[in-house]
C-alpha cells in the first residue's frame, strides 16, 4: 500500500459526535488487509476533508498537503480504538489546517501585492465536498482570511458542513457555548464586510457587461457597473506585472481599467469558466493562461474585482479543469 493518499471520491458525512473518537496511538503494525480497509474509509471522506482544508486555507495546494498528512497519520494510527473514523479524520484535518493557517498568516505578511485565494474549478463538484456550498466563493474566502484560524474553522464546519455545535466544540477542544460564539463572530464579520450577493443570472450579466467594458476601456460603462467603493485586487505574487496595492473607488478603478486595456486585452483569448461556484473568465495569451477574472456583486453593482495572475495559482486552476468540459469561447 502506497503512502500516497487514495484518489478522491464522493464525500460522506458522520452522524456521530467526535466525542465518540477515542485517543488513538501509533503502535499498530500495519498489514496489507488493514491498510486496504483504511484506504477504503479514507477514500469515502477524502473529498470532504479537502473541502474543509480548502475553505480554511484558501489554497488548493495547501489543502492537498493537509489531506496527505491526514492520510499518513491515518495509516499509522491504531484504528481499532477509533469508534467513528469519519469524525476522527475530520478532527485531524481541521486541527492540521488550523496549524497551517497560523503559519500561513505569517507568510502572507511578506506576500508581494494583494493575496487572493487559489481558485478551484467547481463545475464537477459545485460544493467542493460539502453538504452545502457556503464559504467557497472567492469573495467569501477572501473575507474569511481576516478571521482567526479557530473562528474560520468553526464557521466552515457549521456553514458548509452543517456540523452540530457539540461536534465543533469537540474538534476545537472548547465548550459548546464558545463554539457558538466563534460561529456568531464569524457571521457578523462576514455580514459587515460583504453585502448580500446577487443571484447567479444577475452575476453573469454584470460580469459579461464588465468584460465588454474592460476590453474596450469604456470609462462611462465601467463607472456605471461599479459600486461606489469597489475594490480591484490583482494577485501576481510578485511574478507577473500586476498592481501591488488594491485599487479603491469607482472612478479610480474605472480609470485604472481603461488605462490597462490597450496593454492587456489585444490578442487575448478569453473563455468562460467556473471558479468557486461562480462564473469567471479565463484569459490566455498564446495558449498560456495569464489571468482568471472573477467579480463579487451586489444590488449596488460590482463590489470586488479579483484578478488571479499568480502563475502557480493559475496553473493549479487550469489543471483542475482538465477533466471538465471545454468552455465555449466568449464572443
């Protein structure tokens, strides 16, 4: 049996509290048959484990590393004392993700330019392993980045996976009252930072109109589409030429985009894509992806513009689309 994690499969949930999971030791001499059984269990929840880690970290690459570590720990655990394997694996994954999130905060303080979550293709799995699709949109992940890792974990477990507070408390090693407070604080923060988003149809219409105006540098059309306090983020990771500070305000963002148009759009190939449960636009030059464009919109118009231009994030996103249907060309 390889130490590589089994292939992803459909998620399964757990109705048992994590309190049913006893402390496991790492003394079991693993045999082939027992490892085969361990792999079967792990495959059954792998998608869910990735979904937890991804929402907590905003990085598919870091989430995969967490899932890999969870698999290694599961192999070496004395599984005979684990009463509820899915709950145990969710606990291990969440705690590993909290540790990674704490170190990621330090790393992102030195990140060159604005940091945006790494997008994932959700066309095959709209909820990314969750029972509900909450907390997967790029704009939500960006706001959740401002929470403490523990608040983020509580929110993700409750809102995306519908975990009961008893189980959240056990995973986070806290009381139920505190678990409720963690989720409540996260909800309040999200409500303060993000206005109610528009529906899918209106979101697509605004993105189509924005794309047309951005490609032609139509200043008036851009100003009409943008909310008064719109913010444009360009995540180039210090590798690609992108604004190293967010651009704020309707007029300033419109002028920035109009000035940007003659240098960026000529010769560009654009195609519709899906990223994190919302329509997006993948921009390529000479067959190489150079940007993923996504927006966050409310009834006031476009609130956030997100340009993912970091090659590492783009390459991961393009790979995640390899198994999905080819997107049609944008007229």
